[in-house]
């Protein structure tokens, strides 16, 4: 049985109530793809808080504590300013709010690129503080040595190729990758290098579809697409994007709800009641006892 906390929504407090099921593991995710085939695609969404994790957990195989929290939570222009402490704190909340999904946490820019040893120290900190099961890092062949170093030392690694947001200053923006033959070949070779190095899964982001299909075909581990192809072994989206929390979202996002409009409507109704002295009413105040 899981020993993580169940969030009691009646009191908004975390109570250590075990759930009657086991949490998925990294090997479970890796084994979903067998002989190049993934019969049941992997479902991954981002999560940054305990309550969000609780709502998403039953429907997902993986919860990603993405460094996209830079824009989504903190209003930062890119993911570059994110720190280890920010990621560890949000990942710990997601672990507390879930009991089924594998929790993967992004390694922030500047915390793993210098050397495999730096990457191990950063990853060890994240996993110790948060209780997450694995880390994700960006980069292809250049990161293969690091992926192998971490994997050999007990740190499961999810790779990330194609459009890599932490490299936005080098890439010059968030345009789709793989339109040239040279770039397309590099994306596929990057995925292969990470696979050989021991990555248990690889995110393929923002690439032209044939490249995503080819990368998925040539690697043994599952691929998880975002702006890639339905033929990837799984899919991920930023939860706030697919819920319609922002006016502008990437082309590859499908909006499944318009939560921003719902929140705005509720806030407007509340403001009207407050200004009209209709709230709080008798049901929301404490009256003298008879």
C-alpha cells in the first residue's frame, strides 16, 4: 500500500491515510513499451500543488513537476530563473497529493550541465527533499554521459529532445524544430543516444511529426510527445494550458475546458454580492445561540 498522504478535501488538510493501491514505478513505465510497441499510451500531465496532484492522479501514469511552473506559477518569462529549491518544494507537494502516478521532477537550468557529478548532486537533492521517483533533464547526445552516470547511481532519468525550453536563448524562441534535414537527423540521433545511455523515457517536444514518429520507432524506451505526434508512446501537456487558464496557448494544445472563464464568472458574482452586502448571509455567519 502507498504510504503517501491523502488530502482530506473536507478539511483541506493532509492526513496520512494509506490508499488501497500501489504507486506505479519507473520500471512499470519503461516496460509499457515492449518490442517497439506500446499498447496503452502513457498519460502525463504537469502538476505543481498537492490539490492539483490529487485531482489528476487517478487519470495519469506520470505527473511531471515541470519547470514550466516558471511561467504558470511565478509569472516569469522563461524557465531559466527556476531554482532547485523551487522545484523541490513543488515536487514534495505533488508527491504528498498523489498515490498512483510516478512523480518526475524537472532539473532546472544550470544545475546539471557542468558535469555528471553536478547533475548527481542536484538530482540527489531533488529526490531526497521531494520524494519524487525520477528527474527529467533537457538535451540529447551532449547529456548522454550524464544520463548514464545518474542511471548507474540509482537516479532514474527522463530525457527531453527537440524543442528544449531551457535553451530558448540559443534557439531564439519556441518555434518547431526538425524542419531542416540536419536538425531532423540530430533530433533522432539525440533520442537514440539518450536511449542507449539508460533514459527510461524521452519527451519529444515541438518537432515536425515525421521526426517524432521516426524517433519513437528507433528507441527502445517510451517516447512522450508534446507538439509531436499521436504515434508517440504517450502524451504530456501543461495542465493549465489544456484547462484554458491562459488566453494564448501553443498550437499543439487542445483546450478541454475554459477554467479561466469559470473563475472570472465566480469572482464577478462574489464581488457583486460583497458590494451589495449580500455576502456573507445568515448561512455564512455565526449567530447567537438561543
